[in-house]
C-alpha cells in the first residue's frame, strides 16, 4: 500500500482511507468490525468518521453511533494505534447535532470530549471541521452559492476564535492535527493566513467531494493544495455508487443508497447516467473494472493524500480492496480526461 504524507505533518497515511458513514445504519456493528479488520489486513491505516454519522438517513436517534462502533472495536482489539483516526465536528445547518449551531470556541471542547468518549480513545489524529460557518458550495449548492451574503470580518474573527480553541485541544493532547471539509480555495487560504498571523495550528487537509463525476477541486483549489501543502481527502470517489455502474438502465438494487434516499443527494440526473456510460466505455476498452478504475484515478491525483471510500457490506469492500497497488497508465488517464471534457458537470 502506498503511503502519502498528510499535509506538513509527520503522519503517513495509506492512499486509501476506510469511510464509515454507513456503520450503525446500513452496516451492522459486526459487519463494520469485519470491514475494519479487512482494511487493516490490506494495508489501510487511515479511517474517517464524524460525530453526525451514520447517514442515509441522518437522525437524532443515531447521532454518534458510528464513532461508538469504532470505539467498541478499539476497546475489543486493543489496536487503537494501528489506525490514524479522523473524525469531524458538525457545523452550522447540521440540525441533528447541537441544533445546527455554528462551530466556535464554545462548541469545540464538548464536541471533542464527546467524540473521544464514543471512540474510546485519548486522542484524535485528525480533527476536521465538517462544514464552514459561512456556508459552502458543496453538495450541489454550487448552483445557487452566493458569497456576497458573507461578512469577511466576521468570517476571519470566527476562524481566529476556532483556531484558538483547537490550539488548546492540541496542547492538551486530545487532538494531534486539524483539517477542513467542504471548503473553498479562498476559505482554505484564509484559514492558513489566520493561523500564521496568530502562530496557531495550520489546516493540514481538506475533505471535499471529488471523483470523475465531480472535479471542482481541479483548478483554484488544486493550486492552493499543491503550493500550500494541504492534502485533499476526497469523499465519494465512486460518486455515491454511480461509478460502480449498478444504477445504469434504471436499476435500483435493494438496500442501495438510491433505494434509501432516491436522488443520491442530487446526483441522480440523466446527464449523470450518460457520463457513467462514457467512463464505463473507457473501463471496458482498457479491460478494467469501472469502480476500481474510478477509485484508483482518485488516489493517483497528485494533490490527494488518501481517497475515502466506503462499503455497505464486506463483499463490496473485498471487491474495492482490489484497487490496492493498482495504477492507471497514461492512455487511460487521457481517455478519462476526454470523457470529462464531454461530461464536465453531470450533476
């Protein structure tokens, strides 16, 4: 398994990261623990969670259950240190946690404490901010995103407040490093500038949606990540299952994400299925599996430290683990870029 440095830290993370957002909902605890064992055996050392998980759907009754399942595995096996452990602080608008309160110096200590208790650990390796207080263009909000409603002074003051609280958590040893999620190029730069001005901890990573179907990180944000050494941690590298091909021709497998939430969080469009057809053609011509090709493409991108992928079942995970140590040649990469030019924004 190839290892990559996370930001400017001393953490070396596997190029694939085990996502856990279905643990406790679609994936029962026993199956989740099996997946954790399988991932470690395959050489994966990086696992990602969030205090609001599981999803599909998110509900107040299950908030924190994913972290509890991970914590039970840690306690049962005694192998906490085999994982680089990442989780996230919920943000404004995530109404099931703290009634959607924005992230602040007031919310951080309690949120960290709650995650530590559920995870049954004394530290979190990467603590991420799940959603910017000012809002984000991610999750199909790019079609209506309006930064003119933001207040720059308030945003920078909020960043300084949050970094102060995160610095205190680092000093206590409860978290090691910090990162962003669903953030923009401007936002990332501002976090870095504020950290520099106050000699505070820097954001080492950004977890945004990124796949063959969603390449918004390829331009301004990519330039920031490369030059400022902030690592991308792509989520949904398989486009919520679209890039497995299982939803083509009207298919909706029982128990699948589409069967549960219908439109895949706004990803289900006619143009999306056309794009999948184009990528499936590339895979077929290269004698590759579509899902493995999509996952490896994500992991191979130069600004990516680790691609976060999840599986509902152990059988699905076993298949996706075949991506370990795979690589795509230049002919395939060029064909994928051409398919992207033909289908640039399919949802």
